[in-house]
């Protein structure tokens, strides 16, 4: 399905417009403190005419045949475009973590690093993240590195999602 600009979109969203839509796909999760697994993911990116995008992501672990095993990560948040190709991503997680990312956009690419991380007293240790998103061959490709559980910034997640619907 080709990408088309939404005429009701706020003009400030132009650098992020390629994110808008419903995405589904799969990826790999791993970290020095956990076993690697395949995961499935659905992402919904919407707008209501104001200059921000709403982000909702759900994922689940997959077995060797690609069947859902159990729910995994969930994120809710907002993308906020800023002048000079800067962007912010605000994310909340049901695990007691809130992240504020800051970064830059270029055509079909977004790179972000955490500017702040807040954790509830009962959340696992998580200190920093680095995310890269790209629009490649009409797909959403993304990768995340993180510093957590006593580890320095290390590869954690990557996925390829296709626009659906």
C-alpha cells in the first residue's frame, strides 16, 4: 500500500508523517540478562489534527512456529516534532517506567536517545535507551539499544513492520 499524506494532518507533522498508520510485524528481543526470542508487534500511530502523534505498541513473544506465547511489551506515548528537524518521544510502560527521548529526523529516519528516565520504586533497573526508526521499502524498521540491569548500552530489540489496513 503506497504512503499518502493525510490532508487533516497538522503541517508540523510532515517529518513524521510516514509513521502514521497501523503496522504489524515481527522482530528479535535479546539482552545479556535474558534469552533471545522472536516477538510479534502491532503499532498504531494516529493524529487528531494537533501537532503530535499518538503511539501505541503491543508485542508478544512467539514460539518457533510464530504462534503467540504470551504478551510482552506495551508502550503508550506521543511524538512531538520540533523546529530544526528535532523530535521528542514520550513513552509510558505498564512496568513502572516513563521515558523521554530527544532526537532528530531526516527523510525516512528518526534517531533518538533518552533525555530522561523515571522508574517507580518497584520497576526493574533501566537507565538509558537509544532508538532508530526508518522507513525502508515501505516498511517500518526499528532497533533499540538499552542500558539496564548493570549492563552498558547494548542491543536489545529490532523489528520490521508492514503497514496494514
